[in-house]
């Protein structure tokens, strides 16, 4: 269930000079982080958001797409668009960076041994209470840092560590 906003606040475009879809994404991002749209809940349909904010279908679609790409929304197989777990009041950037830091610490502490495959994104997502899209994003970040590498279609922890892996590129 969505909470309606006052008519004078209906269009985020009026309150900001940024494009309407970016302003709407910011409002929706805030509602996710403050718990208005709780983790695991089905995210409101485009038609509901259109009516709530008085914006067009394409604008709403673009805002939802931005939140999906950020890892705040996901579509589990055979399910509707769902809100991913974010702690109330925690900025999105911190949420994603915290996930990267958690996985990096586990690699450095030997939880994931060098040369072994990383658990798959859905397994890590369930274990960490986040969405698989966010886990994939974090794995990509760690791959860029040299902590992980892909072999035969699977992501493995690098045997030599990030400094040696980056030097060999």
C-alpha cells in the first residue's frame, strides 16, 4: 500500500530542476530507505505510482529502472518486482559499499579460500539478506579490485590476492 502525498508535492519535478524520473527515483529511494516500502514487499505497480505522483508511465518506468539497476529492487523468478533489504536511514551508496566491504573481509579472513569458487549470488543473497542483483554488483566491484576472477564461467577467489592479480593484467 502506498501513502499518498499532498497535491502540491505530487510532482517531484516541481520541487527540483532535475529530470522528473530522477526526482521520482530520489523520492522512491528515500521511501525504501525509510521503510515506507519494507524489504521483501512487492513494489507498487507503475499505474499506482502514476496515480500517486501524477506522472506519466515512461517517467515512472525510468525511475523504477534506475532503482532496479542500483540493486534496490529485484524480480525473483516467477515473482513481482520486490524491495531489497536496506536498513532504514542507511543511504543507498553505503548499503552497496557495506556489502562490498563484507565480502572483501570474508575473502581477506579466508572464509572464501583462495582458488575456490565463490558461492553463487542467490546463495550469498539469502545468507546476507540482500538481493542477488546487489550481490552481483558487489562481486563485479571485487573482481575489478582483483580479489576475484572468472574461470570456466565461475567466479573464484584469486590465489595471489588483489595486488598481484592487478599487476598481472
